[in-house]
C-alpha cells in the first residue's frame, strides 16, 4: 500500500508539474496568441498522461484523479479507506507539482489564480469532460486494457479543445491549479463547483457504463 500511495503521489506530482510548467512555457513563447499557448499546454499534458499510466499503472492503477478513484470505489475495486488515502495523496501530489513548476520558472511559490472559470457553460464542459474520461477508462478496461494509457492521453488532448472548460476532469488537478496564477490556473472561488460537477459526472459515468458494458457482477 505504501508503494501504491507513493506512486499516486508521484504520478500526480508529475502530471501537475507538466500542466503548469507547459502552460507557463507556452504562454511565454506564444507571443500573446492564446490558441498557440493552449496547443502548447495540450500536447505535453496528453503525452505525459500516456507515460505516467504506462509507468505507474502496474503499481497503483494510475488513477491520479479522485473522480477515477470514486468510480473504482463504486465498482468495489478499491475500499473506502484506500480511496480516501488515494485522494489525499493525489491532492498533495498535485499541489507539490504546482509548487515545483513555480520554482522551475521563477514564479512566486504561493500564487493563487485570478482566472475566473465559472458559469453553466464551464460546468457542463466539466461534466462532459469527466463523464467521457471515466467512460473511456471503463470501456477500455473491458475491451482493450492495454490501450488505456493511449486512450486517456488522446481523450484529454481532444477534450482540451472540444470542452468549454478545457477539460480539467480531475478534482485533484482542479484544486492544485487554484494555487497557480498562470495560464492553466483557476480562481480558488471557482474550484468547488468544478469539483462537485466532476464527482457527479464520475458517478453518472460509472452507472451508465456498468449498464452499457452489460456487467452482470455485483459491482456498483
């Protein structure tokens, strides 16, 4: 369990270091072109997800995401106690990744975001992003488990562009990004609504895909 928890911490650490670090780099190099900056933030995020899931999947399942952990808890593939520990280390790993990105790019260590991300459009975007993420994980696990890393990386790469919220789809990522007043940040006051929508989407996706995949076990 110690190795699993450390893997979740380290994986989420690298995920947020990539999200924030690439966001800072992209914004600095884009010359004010937001589309180019978003592309520069998108590609590294999708790529690192593939790498992290390949590396840490055999150790902890490579959740890096409380919404994913909730889905597996609902499926009774992880206990409630283990789930809480997973979520705790995911959140702290994410915040640690943000801080190290700030150090690397000479940003203030503690620098809460001022970027407003709120409203029905943003919340629907997060619901769609998270529902889709949980759904593709569950679907791939049944049909093509070896494809999960690539499916997740490609889905998030796409969802950055087709969702209004740029696809946070992860409560730990959302909380951590509240600590960064950079391209990828979110105002701390907007975090709670995002997290609630993400968790609701995870529950809905777990139930829908349990039915869709015709799972006859006692899970869910």
